[in-house]
């Protein structure tokens, strides 16, 4: 499986990605909310670029959509 990296610079980048993958998966906000254990309002807020949400909420949604979050930075090698 090929890995594709997308640089995220602002909340609207997350919004576009979550909405794109939700729609490609054929899920409504309500269904995604049920599968991820979060409210559809949270999904709506993320998809509309809201800047205040909990990271665990985003990670639950990403898990259902089979998305992974990677951190790339200058000091990554020091973490291993």
C-alpha cells in the first residue's frame, strides 16, 4: 500500500481532509459519529474549520476513516 503524506498547515486543511474521506467512505456525519463514538456536531465543527476540539476526538474520527497522523520534525530521531 502506498503512503501519501499531506502537509497540514491550518484547521481548514484538517477540515478538507476529514470531509473528503468521510464522503469517499459513503458516511454521513451521523454514521461517522456513531462509529467513532463522537457527536455529529463535533464532526461538523471539524469539517468547518473550528479551531478548538480535543485531539482524542480527532483521532477517533481518523481511526474510523483509516487515517494516520505522523509528526515530522527536526528532532524526530531523538525520540527513538
